């Protein structure tokens, strides 16, 4: 920035032609602001010295050499450095030779200065030895000295491959989500909806013995009432004729009321949550002649595995009109249905459900169909679509969990 | 810097850092500790330090760790040019290397450090300044004084031999 304290320097640079264009413009603006300095600025121009060609050196002739002298000089060995280098090179003398020798050893000198140093050292043995000694001060690393603990310094990352890590992460997330879901729901439903198991009608070990439960309602009393009402609209004899192996025991109405309800059920199976190594493999059962009532699954039934499975049952699209006695209950049931679907969706997203059996046939009964797959018992679970049943073993480990409209099944 | 690059730094620079510290202190145990400490510090910041800056970081860290250690260790008594004058020379030197080693040991620590960084590692004045915390001019002055001291020592020994 040009100020009144430094403008002289800019004036000088301007007239010497070394002031950059930007600063020239700045200088002009400065002069516009400080017009009193313009006189001084233009006076500078007067100070520029012009070459005076009238002044000549008088003894020029004496300086000239004849041709013979010139030839004689040619005979002298030429200098190692050129005249131009000699003119530019630093003067080496007794006072500065040591620092220049250091600079020479350090490689800090340009060619001209380095040559000047070499000439100075070559001219005198004393300085030549000094230069050699200085060159000896360059120390070389001892390559035999090596750090002994190199291996211990290295780091080795023992990690999970990315692909496997993803699996572990996914598994952990699924487990956490499932645990969160299950244990956040249990406190709500455990105390309200869990019902005791009802043994299979007749011989529990008979694979064809199926016990069904009435379509549950809000609590036990209306549940039974509704069931009885449904029974009145169902022919026990007809059902018995179609399912002759079903033997009604102590609660025949209770069982028949359900069988007669044309209910569509979404069956979702979550496999492998509990494993019992000593469990008996399920015995495949022959197909039963109950085509009108038995729900058929698409494709063959899953291969039996020597373990207890957990089935998640939920209503997907119940035909409430056909089994609900009054229309005023329907809205509540539809609400349950929506919530049931939502819950089923949540379970599917968090647990990786592997089988969903949609069944909408009015005259089907998936429970009977499942009886053919080796079901040994059916337990009534809850009073509405969000009934949850849990069964734990002696150690408190969860061995069965069912969510839905009141059914948990256990394979033999 | 990746783990692989870090391990590459161990291969490339641990010997150099170790030599630098060992020649400065003459203490193998201290040199090992300083190297280990320097790499440990670098590992802690491995995500921040680029592979290209690793060498400079290691030498800088090692130098400062060494200075701290020397300050703590009162036994460290660096020789200087005055002690050099009072030294009784012998003819037990078998070659220039030993003479130079001895001369190096007699330099004041800062001169020895800058000479080692310059000659062993080929650092520029500016780089040495960054490592040692000196200005470039100071580095030049220390190198000049160190060279003159080394030269004088060699000349005296050379005369005796």
C-alpha cells in the first residue's frame, strides 16, 4: 500500500520501469488523492540521467594489446570457469573460506561459486587440505544398526470379512428386534390373554385327534356364549360324518363351534427358535378325507424336523359375517383384523418368517389340515386377534410363542 | 494411512529413527523406547497422518521424545567444543569412521541432531527446522558449526596419527 511515508520508493521503481502494472495504477490513484505530490513525482523525471556521448575515455589506445600478446595469452591453459562465471562467482578469501567450504560440502553453492571454491582450494595446499577435511565430515549411516523390535511394532488387524460381518450384524439385529418385540408385548398380553392349554380331545397321542377352540372374544364368558350360538347353527352330525376320527370328549360344543366356522387363517411359521435334540421326529400322517373342511397348503408340507417348532397364527381375512352373530361386532373385528395384519407384518419384518399360507376358502379349516401334518395338540390362546401364548420349559426358556386368534399348535 | 501402510512405515523408517536416536544418545534402551513410543503415537493417529507425512512425523516425534528423555536424565552430559580442546588424543583410532563417530559424540546435542538428520536422512534445512523446531537460519548455523567442529577434530586426530 502506498502511503506518504513510502511513496518515494514507488516513484523510484516507476521511473526505473520495475513497478508492476497493478502498482502503477495504484500509484496513479495515490497521486490523484495527494495532488501535492504530483510536482515531486514529475520532478523525478528530471533526475533521470541521460548518456552523455561527449564524455570519452582518453587512454583507450593504451589498453589495447597487439596481436602477438593476444596469441601469447592463448597459449596459457584456459581457466576451468568461464569469464561470465568468474564475474558472477563469490570471492573466496581467507576470511570466508570456511563458511564457503561448508556450503560447498552441503551442496548449497551454485556452479560458479563451487568452481570458485575449488579454484581457491587448488591454489593453496593449506586450503586444499582444509577442503578435504571438510568433505570428510559427511557422516554415513551405519546400515548394520537396525531396530530389533520391528515385528512387534507392526499391527495386524484380525477382523471379520465384510460379507460375514454383515451376516453377524444382521443376525444380531434380528435377535435384538425379536427380543424387543417379544418382551415389549408380553407384559401387555401375558396377564390378560394367556389361557391354559386344553388337551387334545380324546387320545393326545393320536395324530388325528384335533381339538379346536371357539373363535375367541373379549373374555371367557362371552366367548363361550358366542361359541354356543355358533354351535346352534352347525350340524354336529355333519361335521362328525366328515371327520369321523374326531371324537368329542368333555367339551364337544366347544370344539364343534370352531370347526364349523369358515375361517381363513394366515399361517406363519418361524422355524428353529427352539431345538430339542431328543425330540421325536414328527410322524407324517395320511391324508384325511375331509376335503371340504381341510385347508390345503400350496406345495408339499415342510419336511419334518426333529425339533419343536413355533407357529405363529393370525387371522388374515376372517369372514366375520359367517360366524359372527351380530353386525354390531363387525367393526370391532375389522379393527382387530387390521391390527392383526399390522402385527403379522411386523413379525415378518423382524423375524424372517418363512411360510405364510393364505387361505380364503369359506369351507376350509386349516387346523384340520395341519392335523394331518402331525399336530398333537391345539391350545386355546387368547381372547382376540392379539392373543399371545407363551410356553416355557422348566428353566424358563421360551419354547413356544403364538400370536393370533387363539391358536398355538405343537407338532408331535 | 492404512494398517498396511503403517506396517510399511515400520519396515521403512524404524531403522532410521532408531539409528538417529541411538547416535544422538548412545543409549540403546532409550533408543528402543523412543522408537516404540513414536510408532505408538503414530498408530494412535494413523487415521490422520498420511503415508507421505509418516517419516517426518516419526522423526519429529522421536526427536522431541528424545529431548524430553534427555532432559529427564541428568546423566546426559553432552560434550562441547571446550571439552574437545581438553581431550587427550590417542592413536587408537583405526580409521576415519571411528574418528568421525567420536567427533560426532563430542558435538553438542543440537549440532549432532541436525548433522545426523542432514547426513543420515538427507533432510533439507527446512525439514530439519520442522523436526527440531528451529528456524532454517538456525539450522544452517548449527550445521556450519558442527562441520567446523568435526573438521577441526579430524584435523587434530589426523595430525596425531
